[in-house]
C-alpha cells in the first residue's frame, strides 16, 4: 500500500505517473533503505525538508545499482503528485540549489512543453556548482545551467528516459512561445549606448576645438608661408626616412635573394647528384641484366652444342658399329653367313667392282687415270686410250 500512487493523482501522458520511471528502477527504489525509512508517509510540506537535506544528485550507482536519494524523492513526488504551484516554488527557490534542481527535473517529467521552456530557461542564469554521482560511485562537478541544458536537450538523464518535447523553434513558429531573450542582452545594449555617447562627445569636442582654433587664429600670409615651410620640411624629412628605409629594404632583399639563389643552387646540385646516383643505379642494374642475359645465352649455346656433339658422337658410334658389323659379315664365309654360291650379294659385289673398273681410274697410264678420276668426279665419260 505504501508504494501505490495517490488515488487523487491524475494520469500523466496517458499513464500512471510512477510508470514514467522504468520498472527495474522502481523496484530498486522500493527496496532501498532510504525509501523505506525516509520517504514513508511524506507529504508535500515535509518533502521540502527532505529536499533541503540533499547534498548531491544522480541516478543509480555501484555494482548492484543502488538508487540515489535524489531519485527516491523524485519517485515520491510522482507518487503524491504535488500541485503545480509547489513545483514552481521549488524551481524559484534561490537558496537551496538541489531543491531547485529537484523541482526542475520533476517538471521536465510531468509538465507541458510550454511550461517546461517557460520555467526552466530562466535557470540558465544560475551558475552554482552541483555534485553529480556517477554510475561507478565517484563524484563529478557540474553546474545548474549545465544540468538544465542537459534535461532540455537530451533524452536520458539520471537513468531515466525523459519524455519527448517539441523543439523551441516549433513552439515559436506556432506562436506558443515568444523568442527567447538572454539576460546578457540588456548589458550589451547598455554598453553599446555608452560607446555611442562617448563617440558623439568625442566628435563634438573635435569640431569645437577646430572651430575655436580657426576663430582665434587668423590666417595671415606670413603664417601660411610658415605653415607651408613646416609642411615641406616634414615632407622632406619623411622622404629621407622613406629613402633610407627603402635602401635598407633593398639591402635586405638583395641579401635574401642571394641566400635564396644559393639555396636554389644547392637544391639543384643535390637534385642533380641524386639523379646521377639514380641513373648510375639504373645503369648498374641494366649492366647486370645484360650480363645475366649473356650468361644465359652462353649457357644455352653450350647446352645446345653439347647436345649436338652428343648426337654427333652417337651417330658416329652408330656408323662405326654398322661398319664393324659389315666388315665382320664380309669377312665371314658364305656358309657362316647363311648365303649360297648362287645368292645375290656376291653378284652385286662383282658388279660394283666391274663398275669401278669401267670408270677408267685403273688405267695403266697414271696421267690418264688421274684425268679419269677428275672426269668421274665431274660426271664425264672416262678416256679410253
């Protein structure tokens, strides 16, 4: 019964006011000792005393996510639903800053969009410090205006999802809110007015001094000549000064140009040296590639000549073997060769011998035999003499 909402409380945004806090957080608040001991039976009048005792604000902290007293009091305000006038008095309280922040947070949860901007934006001028307890149990420092900006611009604060509200320019567009006026604008306007008055006084003072001087000092021809002479002397002095300054400038310029030329020359020398080194590296790489190519071609030629010599030696061996076998067969008797006296090979041999004898090379005269050999090589008929 102690955790039930006041029967006279109105629904907010179509639901029970306590449902604006998530169920898990509500359960932790109901089980907390501060809720059971300090918030039991609180009324709107006694709630102010408990709010004045606050020394920090925050949501939940620690490993078991214990709720802060600030959240317990927010939950109690949602349960008893105090009047709007009480909440506004909380916000306008100038002495106790945590009471002001408590009323502002409750109004952000339950108030209308126009009321939220109307009552919370004046708190931007409150720069007092606040202690904020983080989720790891450590404290950090913030300010009232920073916290008000957080609950106005963000959707999550103190472990509670804040209801969505319309943007300020939307309410200005429909005429529900007037354009926001900063408290510093009055100071700026006062400063601008003071500066304008000072400028006007200075201008009037200069005009009066010039007129008095012209009035009291008549312009005579001799005074005009003196004035012209002074002006010319100042002009010549200024010209000499400018000429000396020009000479110094030209000297510095020439020195800088000389340094620049030396620097450019050194840069070009370094660039040429790097380019030569780079070309030398390319030449070395090109020479090495050429030597590698020549070595590969030489090895390829050696392998080709070696294989050619091996094939020639193999052919020579085959021919020598054939010749030996032919000589061996010719030295064998016809019976061992398996040939009869009427076989074909002997007849061919006699024909070859007869052919050899018919070419005229066996002529008894050596000169005729030599000519016949030449004629035989040329394909001519032999001489028969």
